[in-house]
C-alpha cells in the first residue's frame, strides 16, 4: 500500500488515502519485497533504507537481463473508483535496464549533486551522541507524502493538502517519454512553495547556534527537511543542474552569503548586545526577498551589514571576559566567518546577479543557505584569538 497524495476526512481527522502497488517482471512474476519496495515503501521503513532496496532490485534484474535482455518490469497502481470498484491508475512497463539506470540516477542525485548539509537528529539510543544526519535517497511514495503537506510560520505548522500522484514521481524517475522533464519542473515548483518555509526555518535555527532552537522542530519535521533537500538534489540532477556548476553560480553564493551574515549578526549580538537576540537574524530576514529578487536582497544586505563587518574586523577578546566563554567563542567565530564572507562577496560582485529568480535558482539559493560554508583561504587566515 502506497501514498495516494490525497486525504480522507477533514481537519485533524484527515487520513492519508492509499493505493495498491503491484510490481512483477516478465518471466518472473514473483520478486523480493525489497525489490518492489524501490517504488513504494512502508511508512515505518528507515530513512536510509532505499539504497538497500535499490541494491535488491539491481540484483534481481541483473540476472533477468542476462537471460532475457528485453524483459520488462510491470508497475501497476490500483486505486478505488468508488466503495465497490477498483481501477488501474497507472501501468508502465520499462525495460529492466531502464529501471537499473533510473535507480542509479535517483541515488546519484542525492549522493553526487548536493553540497554538504547536515541536520542534527536524536540518537538511536539514549546517552549516545546526536546524529549529524545528511540527506538520503527517498522512496518515490515518500516524495508523494512530502509534497502532500505545506509548511507555514517558518516551518512550525503543517497543513495537509493534496499532493502529486505517485505516477507523476515515477514518470520523472523512469524518464517517461515526453513528460518527465515537465513533471520534474512541476515537482520542483511544488517543493519550493510547500517546503521552502520549513527549510528557511530549519536553517535559521542552525545559524542561531542554540540547541533549543533546532529542538523546536520535532525529529519528524527535521527528517522532512532532509527529504526535501534530497529531492532538490534529484530534481536539479534531472534538470541538468550539476553541483560542480551551480555552486559557482550567483543564486547559491547569495544563499551562502546570507547564511554567513546570520552567524556574524548572531556573534555581534552575543558580544555587543550581551546575548540579546532579534526575532530574526539578518540573513534569514532577507531570504524571502532573495528568493524573488536576489539583486535587491543583496543590496539591502550590503547596507545593513556594514556595522557588523566593521565590528568583526576590529573586535578583540577582552580581559574582563575570563569567565565568559560564550563571548570569547563568538569573537573567534566572527573572525573566521569574516574570512569566509569577504571572498564570497567579492565573487558575487564580479557576477551578473538575477533580478528575478526561476525555480532552479530558488532551489540553488535555498541549498546555499543550508549548506556548510566554504573553507577559509589558508593563505589569508589570521591567528585565532585564544
């Protein structure tokens, strides 16, 4: 049983509608559960289980290909027409080789097309260290579940809405002729609209440096963010936007600069304002504008950052702070972030900045805002304040 993308009931009593997924191969009608799970899984499956199931289908199909190279894998989706009748919602039959290629592309979109992004999750057992989780390839029907919700109020509230059908996700995954590219663009737009506020909220909590801020988001919500990031990697890969290129482009770099601005603003508040924090840090406050108009957001940032940049260039640890580790750490962090911020700003000054963003640019900007900042230039590195 897999996610349908629609809901039954109303209000808090909404329940997810489900369809029946059938998977079999020509000449071998019975395949392993794990192989079938590649296209739709139990809700209880672990977030990193897809890759194991993809290995299972690869093992199952490789043997079949050797015996019957043109054999096809039949994927059927059966739903309710009404209380009594069932109907076939989808029947696609890619060749076994097309399925193998699709599974590999799906995983490569996450493994090879994303910057380094981590979100802390609770450990599996009490007393163990927090897990710094990275995005994992999602099951296709979990993409349906992901996009059947919209996150508002900075990702604090979830609204359940009708999402895309599983057949649309599989059309994109399996590159169904004539529709896969259009489908990928639609899915990217829905992801930005519905999950974008959650990603900004998660990033803002990470930039604050406060454990309590990220813990406002339940583990399930943080896993949702990781799944959306993984989907970005897949969709950008499908649409020929590769990490090696987009990480050098203006939208991604704008996201990185806004993330560094958040940290510099936070450190300034810790030291100068004695820990009194604003409702929203400077980079986060400009993210909505940046998604629509990166050039305008960067112009605003340049004006508002002047005070914090001057402070970061001149600040020193005071002898009066012997027992105040928080301020000492903030000074060291600010000087480090300054060494990352200035080269990025110079690179942006040499690029043509877009006045309006398309969905590809918005996804790249969000990834830049979430990603680990670039390493410092060791030739310009100053001595850390001890």
